[in-house]
């Protein structure tokens, strides 16, 4: 029987196939990582834009319907919300439309006593022994707070806010970004 010469040949063939598959797998992982990093960077940029726009909206009175009135004067921003919801909007809608927008806004507002995303992320990272990515922090917060809608973008923005305030540190490993508590936490400011 000539079984022994074919066994090493079959083993070598399988070993080569496994090596080729492993190489292809690693190449695909790198491609996906690159795409993921690009998308994460884009999400961070979009989140930063959202923060700027939200701050601008708050300065301008906070109601989305006021954007059409920007060039017509500042009286609308000075009118209390209760009276504004009974008045007609710029687009000619009745007060009911304004009340619906106000109801949606109040339903999505943070409840008294709820921790902010910054508080949740810094508290979570404070209990960790090594840096975590925004995706890992989001997954852990989803498990810990199932009653809250956790979005990676919101968590990443909170993490970046923590970095800006000196509460957290950002580190990069390759193209991945990781967050950890700052070595020394600054005293809280009133801002």
C-alpha cells in the first residue's frame, strides 16, 4: 500500500488551503477595520456638527420652527413657549402643530434624576482596568441601562466631551480610538 506518501501530500494541501484562507480572512478583517475606522471618524465629525447645531438651536430659542423666522426679527424668541404654541407658525400651521412638536420634545427629554451620558461613560470607564472603545462602552451601557436608548454616536460624543473636560484620556492603537479615565481628574467647573 502506498498510503504513507499520499498522507503528507493531502496534509500539505490542507495546510496550504488553511494558510490561504487565513491570509484572506486577515486581509478582509483589515479592509473591514479600515472601513469601520473611516465610518467612526465620519460619525465623530457628524456628532460634533450636531453638538454645534444643537448649541446654536438652544441659543436661538430651541424650537425647530423658529429657523424660518431668523431674518424677520427676534420677537419670536422672546415669546414664552406656552403662548407661542397657541399662535400660528410661520408656515401658516395652527397652534396644534406647535403643541405636537412640543409634546415630542418633552417626551424625548431627559427625566429628572437620570444621569447624563457624560456621567454614565466616565463612571463606567472609572471601573475598568484598561481602555475601551466607544463601541465597547456603548455595548456595556446598553446592558446596564436597557431603559435608555444607547447610540454609539451619542456615547462617542460624551467620551469626546469627557476628553475635552480633562475627565478622560483618548489613545489610539493603530486606527482604533480607546478611552480611559484621566490620570488626575480636574476639579469640576461651573461651566
